[in-house]
C-alpha cells in the first residue's frame, strides 16, 4: 500500500519557466491538499481539492499558480513563469476524510523547487 | 475560519528529560480532530499523535501524550524521556470534516532540540 507519492523530489527551474509538481494520493483517498513551506517556516495551506473539484483555494496566489485533481491521474500543482520567491518545498497530503479512529492526512516527501 | 497558534518558536531539552510543547486553536466547530506532526531534517511529515475532540480522554502514544483542554482550546504535547531522535520541528494541526472547511490547518511549528 504505497503512501503519498510526489515527484519530482527536486526540481530546478530558471526564472520564467513553468514548474509542474505531481502528487498521487494514497489508494482510496479522494482528498488532496497542497502546502508550501519556506525555509525555517511552517506549512502554509495553498489549496484543497477533491476529484475534479477545487474545494478551497484561499491560499493560492491569484496569478501564475493553478491546481487540478482530475478523475484519473495525479493531482498537479502548476506554477507558471516562476520567480525566485517560488523557491520552497511543496508538500502534498491526502485523506479519505472518513470520520473515525483512522482519520488523518498522510504526507508525501515533498518537492523542493529551486528557481535559479 | 480556524486558526492554530504555536507561540514558542523553539525549545531545548536535555536527553531523558520531559518537555511540553504548547498549542492553542480557535474554532466555532464542535467536532474536529487535532494532530501533532513531526518533521525531522529529512523533511518527511510524520504523524505523532491524534486527538478526537469528542473524546475526553487524552491520547497517548508511547512516550508522547497530549493535554487536551477543549474549553480552553488548548492542545499541548508532552514528550517524556526525550531522545536525540526527537530533534525536529513539531507542528500542531487542526481538521474538521464538514464540506468546504475540511482542510488541515497548521500552526507555524516549533523547533525542538534534544541535547545529549
């Protein structure tokens, strides 16, 4: 039972390029969250998605950032025209959101994006 | 909106001693879950302990236990017999399970150092 899989683990992009970060949730999970973590800081919520729906994108920058979670395939966080300030670790978490003793969010290992 | 506050940016404890990490939260919901996550230098987010708000009994997991004060909206983590491997960032987090508010909200984290 594979955990949450994120790829790539490390991604280097030049300013102005596009970055695509992928997240495959745990089997059976239909809820995905994306978080950004700057060095020495906590996790900042970006977006919450269910299959084919964006539920809450209150943490997403208004421009250049988008996210999707299609019916088939992984969730994608897309950053267009990257800038140096986008350099961070991006974490994905998934949950089944079934209430009960096993309720929790499982995290991937993150993608470290470096913009040069 | 839900908020989670961790007011201590860092703490240090002697190996084998006990340390308590503080967390407060704010919500108008009655049913929710609280978590403590550990992030070691590897950056992997690891669930330490979970508390269901409707349970009065404090959760325990081996050397880790919580002091959950629902009326005070406080959720502190106690680590007994601290070990060098406990050195990490610790994040308090909050989750509810209803509709669009079903997201995991994190505090800013606390850096814990265990001294040999």
